[in-house]
């Protein structure tokens, strides 16, 4: 059981351009020519949605908590970010920590999804390079949790350094930052966090880069959570048997429409469970529930729990 009362979410706020490719990527890549890729994909569907890790996680928490103001989002939007400000107000997300840059555009991500739900992303950070201000002395070390999710380097490392310096509990979700973060910064973020969350590929990459086992991580007090897509989620901590983590299977859906944002939906569900003082097992289940709702809708913030 947790005693968290508030969650501070840091992460990207971005427009998502989502495209569907009616075939398999693997049929268009030659294994002996991966050093020289020149390929294009003709898509059969395109939509522009509100998104970003910070937006998605905050939205999913708010849908479960019935819009109770326990979520504060810290991030940045650009001169075209009015839609986001209105969205946060509508969903009762505290956006007082969101700054508006008058020169840059809001972050934007573009993704192509194939028939196997494999994805290729491109991302423009834009206004996310601006760091929102927060007085860390106002964060209660006993009852507040800060989420560090994928964002511009400036913001990501700033929040990482500040929570460690101020000894604030945090959930560490490096995700796409693994493409640029240095090993020394990654190690510092991982070894000091309360919860480490990533999909199976990301967790494998982290342990390989840091040359550390999951057992070593849990021995230092890190709770490791590996999302497995439709397979559910695995949870490791010092109280679990080292050789057999807690496995919570995913929920079947009638039709997967769009996997984009499923991971963020999972995180939102899990965090909402912590805020409602659920057992760890039920927090993990709630994450799976929200992920199942997310993949049944196109876009990352168009689903609602029923």
C-alpha cells in the first residue's frame, strides 16, 4: 500500500500525427542493407491528435480519479498550444506548471504503425526545451511522487537531478530518451528511483547498458516494472521471489485499433492506483485495464474507462 496524495508529472506535451501502414515493415527492409536505408511507406490513414508522454499519463490518471485535482503537469507548449491548455482545463489537470513559449512551436511526434503494430517514430521537441519552474521545497517527500517520463534533454535531466538532490520519490520512465542519454546519467536516474518502468525491450537495454541485473536493482530498493504488451506486466521488488516476479496478464480486447499511447495509459492507471492506496497487485491490474481501453481507440487521449 502507498500513501501518495499527489503526483507531479513531467514529460512531453506534443501533437501526434498517427499514420497506419497496411503492410509489414519487415517486408521492406533488406537485412544486408540496414546500413543504407532509403524507404518510404504509403499510409492509408492519418490523424492529428493531442499527445505527448506528460499529456497522456496525466489524462489517464484524471479519468480514473473522476477529475480530482491530484495531478500537476509540468511541461511546455509553444505558440500553437492553445488546444492543450483548454484540454487540461476540461480534464481538471492542474496546468499551472505548464509554460507557453511565444516563439517555438509545440512538440510534435509522427508515427507510422504497420499491420503487426510495429511503430516507427519521428519527434520534434520544439517548446519542450524550455524548463518549467517548480519549487521543489513545496513537494512533500512523504506523500508526493514525481514522474520523470521521456522529454527534451534539458527538462529530463533537470528534473532527474533535482529530485535526486532533494530526495524526492520518483517513477523513472526513460523510454525514448534511451536514444540519447549517457550511461552515467541513466545509471544515476535508475539507481535512485522508487519505480523503474519500461517495456521488455527498454528494460533489457537498460540492464545491458548498465551491466546490472534486475536482481541487483531490486537489492538496491528499486521496484522494476516491465510492460509486456498484450502479455501484461511483470513486477519485481525485494519482497518478491527473485526468480519469479509477479506476473499480471493483460486483458483481451475485441479489436486493437491503435497501440499508440498504450504504455502511457498503463502508467496512468498504475499511478492512479497508487493515489487510491490500492495494493501493488491491483495497481498493476489497473494499469493493464487502462492500456486495454487505450488500444481500442485511435489516438492517445480519446478513451474513457467504463
